[in-house]
C-alpha cells in the first residue's frame, strides 16, 4: 500500500468490489494530521527543553534538524499514522469498507476533516498561550523581543 502499507493501496475493498486507492492528496491530508501534532509537540515542548541542554546546543543546526526529523518521522509513521488511517476510514475520507464514492460523501468527510484540522490548530494556539511556549527562536519571537527592548529603552530615555 501507500506509505509502506499504512494506507491502503487498493482502498481496502473486497476482491469482488475493490475500491480504488486513495488519491495522493488524500494521503497527504491523512499524514498532515499526525505530522502537525508531532511538530507542535516539538515546537512547544521538546525543542525548547533540548535547547536548555549543553549537549543539544553544541550540536550543529543540521544535526539538530536531522534529529528532530528522525524522531518525528518515527513517531508519525509507527505510532500515529495507523490511528490516523483508522480515523480517516471511520469518517469516510479514505478506504475502508465505506470508501468515499460520491461528492456528498467527500463533502461530509472533508468537512469533518476541516473541523479536525481547526481543532488541532486551535488547541496548539491555546496551549502556546497557556504555557508561554512560543517556539523560540522563530522570527516573530525575535521581533517581539526587539520591540520590547526598544520600548524599555524608550522608557528609560524618557525617565531621564
């Protein structure tokens, strides 16, 4: 099957009534959900925690990136993609016994998928606000720090 068997090659139909394999855009949509979740975990918790260690800080950025990509690919492929597949089959987005044979079914499952995407993004935003995990050193964090420094400098000059 596609992605090493995690997603159905034949749409998981029967021998008498095979379903076509999911199109590549449906495979990408299925992978996006668990990939985003792991990347959000990396941004909000794992990478900031590692950034405080001397060993991680001493690694070249290329090695850091390769390491993050490696554990992300492993977690997504082994732990989360099978669950994402079952979820997408349950809502009728890919494969499974139901498939997605008509436009109405695609609209229903696509709407459900859009709600799932919106939910995980909203959760990530809320978690970032609650924890203060802004994902430094992203550019917007650097810009925010520069702005604060300029405000503090302006305030100290005004006090003189």
